[in-house]
C-alpha cells in the first residue's frame, strides 16, 4: 500500500499541466496548438514569454521534487532515511545529508523514487490531457535532486558540460539522464535504485524519439540558433 500510495500521489501531482495552465491564464491560448505541441517549458518559450517558460520549468521540476519531499516526510521515517528524509533529522551526519548513506532502510530511497517516477509518468502521460504530455527532463531532474541529491547534481553538471560541447540541449539531457543508472549504482550500490533510474532514463529516451532522429540526421536545433539559421 505504501508503494502504491507513493506512486499514485506522484502520478496525480505530475499530471498537472502547468505549461498549459499558465499559457491560458496569461492569454496565450492552448500551448498545444503552437510549435511542437508540447506542454513543457521549451514549447512555452515559443510564446515569446521567457518568464512564463521559466515558471513552467520550475513548476515542472517541482512536480518530482515535491512528490519526493512529501513522500519522504510522511511515508518514510526520517531517522532511517537518506536524501531529504534524513535532512530533517538533526542527528543525521553530513555525508548522509549529501545523499551518501552510512545506514539506510530498504525503503528509504525506493519509496520516494517511486513517487518521483509517478510524477514523471504523470507529466509525460497526464490523465487530464488524454495521456498526451511533456518529455520529462525537468521533472526527472527535480526528482533526482531531491531523492538522490548527488546523482541529481552530477547529472546537472554533465548536462552543462555536454551542452557547452555539443550546443544541443536535448542531446545534453539524454546523455546526462542516460548515465544516471550508472552514477546511482556507483554511489549507492543498490540495484532497486539503479533500476528506477534506468526506467526513468528509458521513458525519457522514448519521449525524445523525434529529437533522437533529428540528432542522428543533424537537424536538431542548436542552443542559441534559430531553425532558419540551422538550414543554411
């Protein structure tokens, strides 16, 4: 029941289409009718409102982060937890606060990560929008940064490095998220945590199948360049 409650809570939270709601609220209409038709921050940016896109990015990241945080507080005993759950315990050692547990229970990370996975699936396949949602990068990073902080920080660092080298945001995200199962296994030596990270990576890759096709054919837009400049 605890596993199911964590996942369902995450899914319902992740299903909230913040990009769509914000665009309609601020008079930009249905974001699904412009650009790629996606409800994520990248497509919201095509409205020309950078602040609205930033707000969407933060809120989409918050889906995973809040799901993990709430589940860590209410469903996982902080004294046995790692990540955010243990941060609430003043007796937790500093390395445990950083996400490197000296002690942990079987469920201390698994349950919060299931909530984050639920949020990701909810974002990608929201029940309110006939299961047509976003691609999940922001929600994934929000989940990792709160559930397994070091994994999230390393993934963000890899994204920045790859983005600076290749100048392709989607490629940088795919490389960073694709490496998270290896990173998590190296840090935690826990097959269940690595498995969830692998499931998350597979889902993100599946949602980026069109981006992957464009990357392979050299047609994926680069950071800071408009599509017209790419074709020249």
